C-alpha cells in the first residue's frame, strides 16, 4: 500500500512541540526541502514492526527514538536524554549511550514521565521537538538517509524528513555505531 505524503503544517498531523520545532527550524533558515511532509496511518499501525511491512518502507529508512533516564551517579536523580537509530538496529543503551553521555546508569524512561515531559504520545515520539537542553544522540549514518520516516509526536502519523536535517537540530550529538543490528 502506497503512502501519501501530506503537508507537514497541518496541526492535526503533528504534536504541537514537533510542529513548533519544525517552524523554528524553517524560520532559522533550514531549507524547507529537508521536510517532505507527514504520512497518515491507523493508531494500530504506528508500531514500526507493523508499519514498515504494511507500507513497504525499509527498516533502514525508518527512525526510532528511545527516551531514556540517565543518572550521573547511582543515587543521582534521573535526567532525560534521547537516542535516534534506524529501525534495523536497536540503541545500545548500556554501552554506547552510557559511555557517550558519561553517566553511570541508563534506563528506559517511564512512559508516563516521557509523555509528560515531551508533550508527545507514547509510540509516536519524535526526535524533533524534544525539550530544550535534552541530549539527543543520533546514529551518524542517519545523516545519509535521503528520506527518513520518524515519529510525528502522535501515533497515527509519521514525519518524513531528510536525515540531513539532524545536522540543523540543536542539541544533537552524532555517534558512530549508536545502533546495534537487531536480532
């Protein structure tokens, strides 16, 4: 089944923080042609493992963001961070993420805490529009993905961007080998 790519400016198709971040990027001079648009899917299809085969999109052209809690020391309060990898890999939390952020512990952020902190839906998190100050780790090879499907901040759609847009996103650190092959 073919996906129709719709205008990204529709506030019904993106979470408010994602739309605001895209508008800020464009107004700061980021070329708008790095944002292709938004696709629509059913809520049930939002999971990458269902979505990719349904629409014939390769896992390596789809990005997954993981919101994590980091701890500077074992007893320190948690801080948020995010890692973006392609769906053919899994973020190496206890190796690459932990060492890159120079923390003693990394764990998945509780869903309710991530939803509250981001203003996005679980299962639709986007690396674009995350709160200011969060470290955002991006697997370096994503820069070369010409058309990347990522979360839109809501479950029933995906944002379609050039992987090169992450070079323009504040707070991003590119990491070689952030994602390890699945399976």
